[in-house]
């Protein structure tokens, strides 16, 4: 089995490669990476995966390698995935996420792989945007009311998956994943930024002050290792053209997440709101209903939220210790 992961150097991409190597040794893994991408997440698998330098915005490179690899499964994870960055660089976000997916679909179509290659598209719960109190937990049928350029880009990816399936028979499976976190998560994301700051404070590298944004928002967190397992299962058991939520079904306020992490440290830490960490508009609650996905696949999260937090904090403790 030939499997291609776009964005393999990233958070979810690297964990997906780990999952496949451990659980599906029969698979031959290929990865798209940009020449300027950092290798820290994949340093341990450099000799186990065939990498290709391909920016998904470069159709020539994408088309060439799709033709050479002829993958049976594609996990499309490459994207500009940080919501605040989409306000600062909206066109870059739209270009990367939308044009990149069109390039991938067109390459698959032009090489006659539309009816042969299953493509999992990593869509997002951010697509739901403004959610009313009587609309949670959120089902796939909920209205989409995007509140960021990132969310708009993900809706477009989502609908392109449907359109290419209907128009050309592309075997696209759309997964709307709610917040996922764990070791290797980029430091700009909420649980990682809290964990990194704690690790720095524990090593007396910064003052014992935690800088935070909106602590009232509620998010549905799933461990990334459960999420990538869901991605694989989606390509095995889900229906092309359909859309599926992937979520834990439990919402946590950011305040409660912070309290849990602070309780894991013996340092006295002051919490201060940082205006730079506040968003122009914020989604107040994202709580997912993954019953459609679970019913079709049998998937459910296996890693507890407390374990995820502990593993993430220890990841940053180890990372900080290695550089001092």
C-alpha cells in the first residue's frame, strides 16, 4: 500500500506517520515537505519515509510526484493552520489552503487516479464559527458561520472535496476535526503555549508570569494520537463525499485547562491577560458530536485529557531542558 502524507513535517502529519509505521508496516509512506520546513518532528523517521520537496502551491511539483508515487491513500494535512495568523495574512492562508488542495485534486484527476485513490481532507470545527447555545453539541448539519479567514479557507476545502467527488468521482472524505493537541503541537497553540511558559518558568528562564488570551472560550480537545488513528480509519470505513466530525464530545473552558496545567507545576505563577493574544472575533464554544463517525467506524478517543496535558507539558519540559 502506497500512502502519501502532505504536511508530514507538521504536528498531525508526523504523528500520523508514527501511527502508520507502528500499526500498518505493510504501508510504504511518502511525504510532501517544503525545503524550508523544520525536521524536528520527523528526525526519528527520516530513514523510514520517502520524502519529496513539494510545496502544495506548486502544481508542477505536486503533479510530478503524484504521477510518480500513484498513492492509494492521501492524507491531506498541509495547511496554514493557525487561526490568528489568518487575520494577519489572509491571502496567504486562502492561497495555501485552497489552491494547494485544488492542485492536489487536479494532479490526482489528471493521472487517472480519481477512482483509485482515497483522499482524507483535514477540515476543521472552525468552519462552524458562530454557534448558538441551542446548537451544541454540534452536528455535521449545523450551519457554517465562519469567524476567521482560516475558517473560510477550510469551508472552501470542505466544499471542494464534495464538488470534486460529485464532478469527477474523487474519493474525498471530509473530516471536520475539533481541537486536537498533544506533544509536538506548535508553541503558538493554546495548550502548548501554556506548557512552554510553565517549562520556562520552572527553569527560571522567564519571570513567573503566564501570559494568556481569552480564558472564557470553550473547546473540545482530542489527543492528536487518537485523531490520526481516526484519520486512518476514515479512509477504511467512511463514505467518499460525506463529512464527519471528529471530536471527544467534552468541552473545556480555557481557564480550566490552564488551572489543570498550573496544578502540575510546583511554581507559583501569576496569570496576566496579553492584549496581543486576543482575537478580533472569537468562537465562544466548539463542542462536537462525533456520533456519525463513531457509528460508522467504531472509533472513540482512548487517551484521557489529563494524560494529554501531562504528556504535552513533559514534552516542553524535555525540550527546554535540552537547550539549557
